[in-house]
């Protein structure tokens, strides 16, 4: 079991879960919460609901993610299981490879869809529990799409990095090509660019929408503030006119005199006349407090004696409060009521009379009629309007008359506006729609003016701009995507041609080179491949020539072996004949020994015996001459065999040197292969540095590395064949050397035989001379018979020794013939090997 492999797989699984799931989940949830706070105008309760819905939905998403990751990682875990137990299962290994190579794409798509579906569910549930306007929906779906694309790209990049590290750790000894994901480089780069541009476009559209919305919102708010101030100033001027009228009345000598003299009727007429000249009032009266209730002292208009009950509708406070209010603000404003004449809201404004603390001047002001024209003329967009509110938060004038005289506290949205800040916009929900309102409290009289506009109107203008920008962006993305596709297709076309050329080279066709269209990295790669192709053709030509020379040398060596074999067989035949002659000589020696013994006993028949002996000597002399002739012929044949073997040895030495040359050529190819490996490694490193833009170079580097691996494997096979060739040649050289030694021994033995035969020849010549002498001196025969007998015995021993040597020579000749046959067989194998090498080289079209 390889601990490095198991540790790498465990590390990959841990990092895969932590970085893609845990970190991705944290980023998504954190971004969602941050988005809720920054982009959605939610109160604390709505924000809490949104966070709870997001977390609850994410729990189910996490449960799904657990089962999905378990299913996706199951082939890798099975591979880890069999690796730990040293089990070899090709099917599990192939499934693990497919799982590893498919994780980045499928997991990133799943993450993007998971976020898209989960966010859609969250938006649907949130829209049912919380009222969302068009801005909220746009922002939510925009951030959903943005996070889906962003997390998909993030997951793809992280997963690809993790799988690359896992593969580089060497967990798979061999990678099945069928497990790789095949995708066109042009399509992948175009899709990657479009994804990135989509993320940028969505981000920019969100920011543009946000800034545009803020700009339009600010414009509306400025307009609302201006309208508020206008209405506030106008209303304040009305109250100042009332106060001015009261001051004039308080300083009128006639009025003061009438008051001082208690001339009620004259006061009544004076006030009626004053009312007739003041159309903004429905009544100018004098009131006073009696027994904790207010009474009309002198009334006009709606506060005449017969309408005194209306005074109670104003709900005036105690005299002390009124005096305290007048002392601070110089006038007192009552609660608005509906006019009994027009039905429009009116106010009762009180002012003190000098020297009379019990009686107050009361002006019934037509506040609604006075402000309606201005309020009706105010136009803020299509839905914006202004209004007037009393200090006690009762609506004085509203564009919707049905809302006049209603207290703000009676509205459900009062809780959202009760803590308002002066001149600060706030959002509230009314009738299922969100509205922006700005309240402005008059610092002098405490009344409130407000302006309000629907949020959808502001949002609508911003969304129209964004929709136009999104449409333009999508059209631009489509056109840019098409343009980039064709640009990439045109730029990557040399890579396609390089792939076709490399496939042809892999199939053995080295006739076609690559066209160089530029001097960028692709052009430099094409130049390098052309240079490699040229060097490979040069090396293969040398190998082909060497193979032909090897085959020719093998044929010559086979012919030499056949000649040696024939000579050895001839030597064996001659040796057998010599052996037969020696046996005959040995038999003759036995007869001579018997005759010598008989000579000692039969001297009387000496003449007859001498005649027979002379005849025998002549026969022996002829046999010896024949034997010497055969020995000389055998010696010549052996010397020819020795020379033939030396020529064979020389030819095999040439073949050995040719093998060494081939080995040198293979070393050149091996160096080229190593340089290709180095080039592919550098390309892979540069591709890794370039990140996603360099994935195409990583594929090219992988293809070049595979080609170098195939070249290295072929070189190893050729080198193995040549090593076997050299081994067989070494064996042949050794066999030939042994044969030369054996034949040299044979020659030496034959030379010794020749020497012995010459001795015997000289001895026989002496015998002939002595035979002549014996004819003259028969008497000396008996004396020398013993010497002859001893000489014959020694000659017999020598003949036996010669017979043994001839037998040895015969055996050596037979062994030499067998060795020659083996050497001939080796030559045939060498020729076959040369033919196979030539056939392998012919696979390539040069």
C-alpha cells in the first residue's frame, strides 16, 4: 500500500468538502445577510424573518449537499478502499478516474443550480411573509443570479485545482483516455469569457441600478423637501397673517374702547364687519372660560349664539395651557374640525386681549381652503403629493379628502413613523405599497407639513434604465461572444492543424510539416515540432540504413558459417578415413610383431621372410605417403576454416560496431525525447501560471508529453532489440573464437601427426636400406631381430596414440560442425531481427 496515495486522497476529500461546501456556504449566507442589510430597506423584524428563512432553507440545501457529495465521492472512496488493501480492480479505477476528471464541471454546475433554486425558494417564501416591491425583487434576483454564477466559477476553479493536485500526486499509475472530458478549446474559452462577462454585467447592472436608484431617489427627496418647505412657509405665512390680524385688532382703539365699555352690540357689529372683510375666516369671535368650559362671549359666523356647540368640537384645553402656549408662540392653535359650512377642516386660533385675561379673540381659520390650491398644485412625479398635519398629528389637509381630520395614530403604519426625524425620509407600508414620506415640523407653530411618494415610482424609473442597460448588455454579450468565438477559432486554428499533423505523425506519416502563421507561442511550438519531425526522420533514415547493412552482414555471415560447416564435415570424413588407415597399420604392426618372433625361431626361412618383409615395408611406405598426403590436405582445409572463421569474426565485429552506432543514434533520440518532456513540463508550468486562460496550453503540453512518452517507449523497444542483437553477436563471436581455438588445436594435432609420419617415413627409408643390407648380411638378422621387435612395439604404441588423436580430431570436427550450425542459426535470427527492425522503421513515411 502506498501511504502517499491514500494520504493524498484523504486530503483531497477533506479540502473538497471544506473549501467548496463549507467556505462556499459561509460566503453565500454571509453575502445574503449583508445584501439584506445594504440593498433591502427592511426593518429589524423583516430582516430577522429574511435571515430565518434563509437559514432554514439552507439547512435542507446542506442535507442535499451531503448526499450529493457522498454520491460524487463514492468512486474515489472505493478506490481508496482497494488501494489500502492492495486490490487491483480496473473497473473501480476507471470509475474513480472518471469521477475525478468530471468533478470540477458537474460540481460547479450543481452548486450554481443549488444556489439558484434555494434563493428562488427563499424569495418566494419571503415575498409571502414580507411585502416586497419591484426594487427588492430586482435586487434579490440579481444577487441570486450573480451568486449562482460567481459560486459556480469559484467552485470550478477550486475543484480543478484540487483535482490537479490529486492527479499530480500520482494516485493513478496509468490514466485511461476515455475517462477524460472532451471539450473544444474554442467553446470552453468562449463560454468562460461569457460567464465572466455575465458576472461583470450583472454586477455593473446592480451597481448602476443602485446608484441610479439613489440618484433618482435623491432627486425625488430634494423635490419633496422643496415642496415641504414651500407648503411650510406658505402655511406659516397664513398663521402670521392671522397673528397680524390679531395684533391689529388688539391695538384697535375702537375695539379696545368697546371692550372696555362692555358695548356688546357694537362689538358684535364691529366683528361682523371685520368678518365680512376677511374671507379667510369663518368666524371672528370673543370667547371666555366659565366653570372649566368655554363659552362664546360674542360670536360671529359659525360661532354665533345659535352655534355655540361647535366651540366644544375644538376641544380647547384649560385657560392656563392656552396662556402658556400664547406666551411661547404668541398664538394658540386648536384641533382641526370639519366646517359646518363647507365641510373642510378649519382651525380655531386664539389670541389674548390686553387688560382682559378672561376674554380671548378666536379666529376660525379656513386652513384647508387656504392651502388646498397650493397642495393641489404640487406635483411630485405621478404619485407624489403634500399635506398638512396639526401639532397633535391630525391631518388638516390631504389630497384625499376622506383622510382629512383623521389622526395619524389611527393608521397601521403609525408605528413606522412615530419616531420620525425632521426632514429625514422614511419608508412605510400603506395599502400594500411602500411609500416615502418626509415630515417637516414648523419650529414656530409646531404644525407639520409632509410630502409623500410611492416607492414604485422611483423604482420604476431606475428599473427602466436598468432594463435598457441589461438589454444592451445582453445584445453586446451575444455579439461579443460570437466575435470572440470566431477570433479564438481563427487563432486556435494552428493548434487544430498541429493536432492533425501530430495524429498523422503518431500514425507514422512524417511527410507533412506544420505551417507557421505567427511567431507567438503557437508558432514557436509549430517550429519546434517541425524541427523534431526533421530530426526523427533523420534518425529513422539512419536506423533503416543500419538495418539494411545488418541484414547484408547477416547474409554474409550465414554463408561463411555454411562454408565452415562444410569444411568441418569434410574434416570429419577425412579423419574417419585416417582412423581406418591407422587401424590397418596397427593390424599390420601386429603381424610384423608375430613375424619378428617367428624370425627368431625360423631363421631357415629368413630369405622367404625377408622377401615378405620387404614387400610389407614397401606397402607400409606407400600407406605412409598416402597418410601424409591426407594429413597435408586436412591441414590445408583446417587453415582455410581458420581463415574463414577469422573473416566471420571480423564481419560480426563490424555488426557490433554498427549496433554501437545505432545505440548512439538512440541516445540522440532519447535526448530529443527528454527535451520534449522538458518543453511539455515548461508549457504545463506556464499554463498553470496563466490560470484558466492557460488551460489550452495545458492540454497541448499533455499531448506533447504523451507523444514523448510514446517515442520513449519505442526507443526503449529498439534499444532492447539492439541489446539482444549485441548479446547474440557476442555469443556468435565467442562461439567463433572457440571454434578457431578448436581448429587451431586440430591443426596442431595434424602437424604433430605429420611430424610423426615424417619420422616413420624416414624410419621406413632406413628399413629399406637395412633390408638391402639384411639381404647381404642375413646372419645379422637374428641379432637385430630383438631390436626390430622392440621398435615394432614402440611403433605400435605410436600408432595407437595416433589413432587416439585422430579420434579426438574427429570429435572436434563434429563439435565444430555443430557450433557452425548454431552460429548459422544465430545468423538467421540476426537477419530476422534486422528485417523486423526494418519493418518497424518502414511504419514511418519519410
